[in-house]
C-alpha cells in the first residue's frame, strides 16, 4: 500500500502484496480460521468464524425455504462412471478432482471422486424422482463441503481445496420456467447482498468462461480493494444439457415425454473473504450487523467499590438487548485492561460497542461506539433498543453505500487497448467474437468477465475489430 497510514484500506488503492499480508493478519487476529491443519488448503473453522458462516447460511436457508426450495444432503462420493456422462463437465473439472481408488487394501471396481460440485451426484437420482409433470418443479438445495485441487497459492475463504458450499438445483417443465428461476435466484442474491453489504455486478460470462456443461453462466462479482473482482456467486442455466446426459425426463399433461430444463445457484465461503476484504480497515475486520456473531459487545470499566454495581448494570443492558433478539455479550474478564478489550472488539469486527463506567452507571446512560466510524454517542438507558436498532440499520446502509461508491468509481470506459493500464474495471466495446475476446485478454492480461445480465445501452465499437454492433463488456483482473 502506498500510504500505510490510511485508515480506510478498502477505499484506497492497495498494493496487492500488502493486501495479502493485511488480509492474512486480520483474519488470524479476528480468530476466524486456523490454517495450521496439516493438509494445505483445508483450514479449520474456529468457533467465531464458523458462527459467522452459519449466520450467512441461516439467512440463505431462509430465502430458499421462502421460495419453495427443500433442503437435502447428498453423499460425498461420486462414481467415476456417473461423472463421465457429461463430457463438458468432466473437461471443466479434469485437473481439480480428488480420487478415491481403494477401500482399505481393496482396489475399487469403480473409482470414486470427492464431489467438486454435485450435478453428477444428484442427476442420476433425479431420473428416479421425476416421472411426470406433477413432480415438477423440483427445487432443492444443500450446504456441504466440496473439494477441488486448487493449484495456485491457497488463501483462506477465497482460494481453498476444501470449500464450504451452498448449491441449489432445480428442474422445470419449460425453458421459460427455468429462466424465471434464474431471475428469482438473482433477486435472492440481491437481498442477501444488501445484508452482507456486498454490492456487485451480475455478468453473463463468456462462452469460454462459463460453468462446465452450462448453456450460460451469470457470475456475481464484488470488487476488492486491490482492484480485482472476486466472484461470490454463480447462477447457471443448463437448459436440457444435463437432462439429456442423465436421461431426466417427464411425461407432460398430453402424455409426451420431454427432458427437464435445469438451473443451479452456488455460493461459498468466498462470501466471508469478500466481507473481510471489502469492509476491513487497519484495525481488523468489520462485520455487517446482520451476520455478525456478536452484534453488541458491552465493556464494563470497573474499579473500586462500584465494580459489582457496574457489572449488574451491564447485565441489565444485555438482557434488554437480547429480549429484542440482538446478539450481545459482556467482556467481563477481570485480568484484562479496558484498552485491550476495546482492541479485541475492534479486531473481531463487532459492529457496536457499549462502554459502561461509573458515570454511565450514575446517570443511567450508555456510551455507544460504532466499529465502522469510531463515533461515540451517549444515550439514555430507556432509549437503548431504538437507538441500537437505528445504529445497526444505519451502519448496514453505510457499509453498503461506501462499497457501492467504490465499485462505481472504479468502472472506467476505455476505447483503446492502450488506455487499460490500472487495476480497475474497464467497460469496453466487444463484438462477441471469441477471437477478439481472446486477443483482448492476452493483450491486457485481464479477463473479460462478460456483459450485464440485464443488458445496457452501448454506443461504441469493438475495441479490436471495430464492429459497430459491439456490446459493453467488463474487463478486469480476477482474484
């Protein structure tokens, strides 16, 4: 980082090497994960980090259930012969799968692999579950671990070999219904992104960058402070590609047998990595209130004969907050100074801190400190719930708007290849031809992330061939 004394790391230009050091430091200090497990890329979720992930899962699960999805849990191992039924899918994961070839001392007749994703595990069973139009739509999801042999340098949450993964799979009678499902998934993503304070771009990937076996892929990308885009979700339209490979058919109302149309929607622990990277600062992580394991931490500043009274007042505040479903704890460690408690609260990213000393006890007030601004405000005890809820809502809005402003400020139009020289998102004209696309990527050392899913008006020509019917494509380095 050019200026290491900057307080808002995410909203300054960050040197990639410094960012990596900062990122590893703050996730360790926040006690989110432990990378010392003896298999590279397979980290331990610490209790605080796992609770954070569970809170994200819980919010995701609620959206799924509210849109008529049902939760399932499929086995981890997939037979090789089932995996091989979809050629494009195999090719996409050829270098990433982990193989199991022996049980004890016995060689397996059919090798098994650890799921890299679950299409080839689920779809042979879908063929058994679906018989008629009455069985449709089928909408299921699961939260499991997937395994992919990441060959690059691993990084906690964003580039792992064992990945905590959410995946939703749906089957529909018609292509139109499948398209409506894609739109519903994007609506869910928008609601979730608001609570995670992760603004993003929804980009329809290029043909050579789509999910293996998909007709098309929509990548949901958030911008890190390094100027690189991190994909935080993927939504895939399969049409009948997998249905034909796995013979998933149904009898329609007229008695005709047809292939189902399928979609998937996937997210992973990358969401945690994006939250850390986008919202953190020099003090540590900053967690959005909706998914923070602890939303309010109360710190008693005790001494002398007021100690017990202050602790009782803190407990009263805690009980009042918890009665309104606000996740609260008290840092009542006797052998730790208040300054160290403040530091611990900051590095864990706890959204709100309440300081209680003898003055607050006497006046029946509380001093509230917000993690994202460090502003101190004094409130009356009777105002507690309304003021805390207000600060939570305001912090949520502020985190999202700051990140959205950063994202928009870093989208730059470029009409010539020579203009592409910074770590930003470049909006360029592209004719859609693969040859032009590959030349753009090779010349700029960046990836075409695609075109906006909803489309946009663009009056320009292809940056390579000059075709005047070009679309606006987004070019950026990927994390």
